[in-house]
C-alpha cells in the first residue's frame, strides 16, 4: 500500500464488512466517491435506491479493458 505521513491513502474493505451483507440488494446501488479518504458515500451512508440517481454516465473508463462511450 502507498503510505503518507498520517497512514494509508485508503483502507481495503469488503461489502460484507461495511454492510453485513454479501450482495447489494436489488434496486440499490453501493456508490463510492472518487476521493475515498474524504468522500461521504455508501461506506458511511449505506446503499441508495436507484430512483435516487439523477445523473447519467457518458463514458466508462475503468476497468480500462472495458472503456467505452455509453449510449
């Protein structure tokens, strides 16, 4: 792991460790922010309902082998 003076950049986790479940419930999303050290995301608020999503992805770039423009 990369280290900074105050500790690791991010901590590894599993869905089960975070939620007590092995799968995300149907109709729900487990979302992560791109600034994992400071994001308020599903690690702190839990899953969100798909009807709460107001944005749309235009480009998928990770994993790199699956990168594409979304139509």
